[in-house]
C-alpha cells in the first residue's frame, strides 16, 4: 500500500493523508462526507421506517431494518462519492 500525500492550500506544505492538523499553519483537516449530506440521507430513511411501520404494524424490527437498509445504501454511495474529499480550515485569530 502506498502512502498518499495532500498539499495544504494555506502554506503549500506536503502532508500525509490522514492527519488531523497541518503541522505548519495549524489548519484543521477534515475528511469524508459533510454532515448536511448525512442528515439528508437520514431523513428519507426515517420516513421510510415510519411509513413501513404503518404497513408492518406488528413488527417494529422489520420497519427499523427497512429504514437502516436504506440509510446503509445511501451512506455507501455518499462514502464513495466523497472518498477523496479533504477540507482545510484555518483557525481565525
């Protein structure tokens, strides 16, 4: 497995992928899916679980399984879409 590197846009230093803070300019580094997209995936999953509970009235487990399956599929698609996403945020002083 090769080591991947990223370049900080603020100080132009090369860093290993996976770090949390830039060692030169102290910018916070975040990876992956943004939280609004996660909430956007969670809302239809909750709606589907509630709607399926009306259909499968006696089984809460089936309703939760249907909702969590939808969320898992949406989460997998979002994770693949935002696999290489890196965001640098500098602390304001």
